C-alpha cells in the first residue's frame, strides 16, 4: 500500500474534529478517496457535527477539486444519534460557510426532500450515515440509487454496529454480495460499494488487497484519533479506582446485572461476589473507564463447593495483545470470560496491573502505531524495490529477444531458403534407407 502511504492525503491532518468521534478514524480514507477518485458531485446523508462531511470538504479545498458538495440533515437528531443541541447547526455553519461555502451547501431538510431535488445519475460519491434501522437505511439506499452516476460509489457507516435496532449490518450483508465492495470493521464499520457500471480505478486497486487496505487505513486513522486525544488533555498516568463486572444470564450484558468493586493497589486485585447470579453464563470485566495498557496476571473464580477455577479471556477489545499485555486504545477496556457449564460461580477475583492509564496509555499506543506505520512503509518500499528489479529483468529479456528477432529478420530470403534446403538434404542423408536385399531376405530355417 505504498501508493496510499505516499499520497498527499496520508500526511494531511483534519482541520475539524469534535465529538462524537465515531467517524474520525475513517478520515484518512475519505481524504484519499477524494484525492484519487475526484468526484464531480458528493452528497452526505446525515451530517451531525460534521467530522466526516468537513473532511470531504477539506479534500476538495486542498486538492483544488471541481466537486460540488451537499450535506443533508434535519439537524434535529434521532434515537440513535441522540437529539441534537439547538446550537449544532449554527456552530457548524459558522465554521463551514467561510471555508467551503463556495462549493458546498448544508441543506437543512429530510433526505426525501433533498432526493426530490437531485438530478438522476448525477452523484459520483454518496455517504449514507442517517437513521440506522434496517427499514430506514434500505429506504435511503434504494431511494438514492437512481441518483448515482455510471461510476457511482456509495459509502455506508455503522456496518459493524449490532445494538439498539441498528440494521445497517443487515443491509450490508445483502448488498456486498451484489456489488463490488470493500469493508472496514474498525470505528463502527465502513462499507464501500461500487454501484455504477464502471468501477473507479482507485477502488479496483483497493478491492484487490482488502486486508492490507483495511490495515493501512486503520493505522492512519488511529494515528489521527489518538493524536487528537493527546492534544485534549495533559498526559497523566491514571490508575483505576473502580472496576465493573457485567453478568450475562442468557440475555446479553446489561447495567441491571452488573456491580462495581474497588481495586486494591496493594494486592493489585479486585473481588466480586456474584452468588446472587447462579445462572451466570458469561462475565464482562471492565478494569477501568479510560484507555489503558494492562497486564492481566490471573483471573479465577470459586464455585459453590469452594473449588477454585482459572478463567481465560474468550474476548477483549484491545488494539494490541502480546504475552498477557493488552493495549486498550478505546475507553472502557473490557475482557470477556465464559463460565464453564458445570459450575455455579460464587466469587470472581481478577489480578491485574496498569502499566499506563488515561492519556499516558494513548501516548504509548500512538507511538506504537507510528512504529508499525514505519514498518508498513518500509515493507512497502522493499516490495516496490523487488517489483522494480523484476520489471528491469523482464525488460532486459524482452530487449534481448527483440534483438534476436531483428537479427533473424535481417537474413536475406535467399540465404534462408538455401539454409532450409541444406537442412532438408542433411536429414534425408541421415535417414536409414531400406534396401532391396533387405526386402528379399528371409529368416533362415533353424
């Protein structure tokens, strides 16, 4: 992915980042897509505070694109995004209009109202990030599909969110089987689908290496997110005060079936009594509320007979994990434990240590991301060098063959004909001849 890493967009820092941060890690992809695809018309459905939309606008401005941008939102909010504060639209337009007003419009309306005013086959790039129920997103996708140009591309956010009646993931499972597509699992998930007759060349390249593409943009996005967070507060080494345990009784985790316990800095342990939950199936342990680099020393439980059992994590949300050290870049780090079916747990004890907490953890993880990016760049450079060497070798061989062909063509026709006759005579001479004597010979009687 050396092309991505060497692009101008890879070195850009977003001008505008405000909460919520769900889209921030996709900003490098937005910038790269605009730089390379260069759409004539871009539309975003669901602008909210503008992190994604303003990133697309920034690309138009920086790369001097001839792109018309339209951001559509009622700016009232919904059940998934929450109800917007009354000043969201005013603050966004105050920032947006002086910078991007010459090519961009923030349209305060419903998606259907904006749809009626949009010409058919006119949109090269559409980003859908509105109300996330299955019915709503299906309506938006199918309704806006006729508005897409022959090289149209649709981006869908939240394809990896499965809670609170989010249904984008269901739609994505269907449409990715009908169109060329690419998906990113990180930062709530992003689906990219080419819906036009012609696939833009940049997407053909990215589609060919989906895993490497996702990893590259994940690293670039993580760098932006944690650089931003590191600027928001003084770096400090936060230690946990309270840990929380969630109990799954067969109906997923919930606040109702959860409890808190104080972390003991002397023993570096936290204890939970869950005897009130004899039907516990799984446990979710949140050691602290902020980003952290944690060493998980041991997790054990005691059953109703007083026997001790070791619990091993069956899942976690760490960005990196190596030899029992877990790097949690996101807030609310968590471990998942599955309880064996044949025991009833009474108590749970978790022994762990926090190597870095809060902003110190984010700074530590950010440095690790920078190192990994450097490794990716180095590997990409090495691969490019190998490919160039192979190309040079092939070009040299091709030149040699052309020279041989030219030398052969330079032979006079008479010489070629004489040469062929000589070779025919030679083969005739060397071929064994059957004699008349041989034909008359009979096998002697024994």
